[in-house]
C-alpha cells in the first residue's frame, strides 16, 4: 500500500499528464499531415535517424558526422519544407478544432460522378478543353491557393460554364475537394516526362504533373479532339470511353470514401474521449 501511495503523488500525476499531453500533440500532428506529402518527408526523417543510430552503434564516424550535420540543420529545413502544413495547422488551431470534417458516403460520391459525367459528355462532344482535379488522400492546398475560390456545389452546368472558352475561369484547373468545387483557374505543376506524346498539350502535362506528386484523380478533355483522358498515380489513361471512365472513377472515389469513413471513426472516438464541444456535437 505504501508503494502504491508513493506512486500516486502529485509529481507522478503531473508527469503522467505531461506524457499524455505530448502523445496527444503527436497524434494531432499526425492527423494534420495525414494525406499530404509531409508523410513521405517524415519517412525520410525516420530513415535519417535510423542511419544515425546504426552508424553510431557500428562506429562509422564519417557517416555519423554527416547525419549530425543533417539533423542540426534539419530544423530550418523542416520549417521550409513543411510550411504549407504548419500554416494549415495554425489555421485549424485558430478555429479551435483539429477534427477533420467527415466526407460524404458513396451516395454523394455517385452524385459527384454523375455531375462530372454530364459535364464530360457535353464538353467532349463540343471539343471544349477542360482540366478537373479531384483531391484524394494527398492534400492539394498549395495548388488550391493558386486558384480563384468558388466553394460551390459541383454541378454539370457549373463545370461546363467554367470551361467555356474566352471566359475568366476557363484557363487552368478546377479542383474538387470534399465533393465541392473548391477553386477554378488553378495552376498545376507541369510534367517534364519525355514519355508524354508530343501531340499532347499543356493540360495533359499538368494532369500528369499533379499525378506525379499527389494521388489526385484528374480528368482531361482535349480541345482538339474531344478525347477524354484520366491521370492517377503517374499513369495517363487516354481515349477513355464513358463506360471506362465511369468504372474507374467509381472504383477510386468509393474506395476513398471507405478509407475516410474508417479514419472518421477514430476521430469520433477521440472526440468523445477528450470531451470536445462540451460533450455534444452540433449538427
């Protein structure tokens, strides 16, 4: 009993709260970077630390010294590399919440697909060039910031009007995030790949470029031929029929919603455990 009493001292309780607070901050930080390129960068940091430990243990002094230099200058590098994620985290902190909004289910994903199909069919038949990017797991904030904010419900009519030639929004890409049209006229990175056929223009290079750095699903409609192409995970799928692109979009968007719903269950559990929102959730 005396041993138990000695463990339950004020200092022990403070230490326990301190440890729990650190773990909670680490968890929230992982939630913030989840679905962004920062995940890959964190993996690189872990590899550097592992190499440092191995070199120190084995006695590789030169390798250990190089790792020390990388770690010493790493703080500045992290601030520069993670600038979009840090800014996004501070914005969430300012709003007083870290809980991500849950995405819509397959019913809303199907509605999105139907609206996209309506726009694709209209623009393809009339050879209206279009570039539509759908955010998946990797965040597209740095590209969203280059566009003109819309934050509108995705409809076929709105997409068609956006890409009508000689209108203010027709150049650049439309980015869809959380089943809403986030921005239009956004700039995407152009691919330098020599595997892209020379007959394809800037839209296709931008579509391939965004697929090289994110897992976004991008739809391209050729202004010259009306051909419908999709890019995903650095793969360019050309001349897709209506049946083909609908099947592919359903497989990707349904899967994304399933993964998101699983993560939202964990978020809801954390919300209940820590009593956010005064113990109740407002609809």
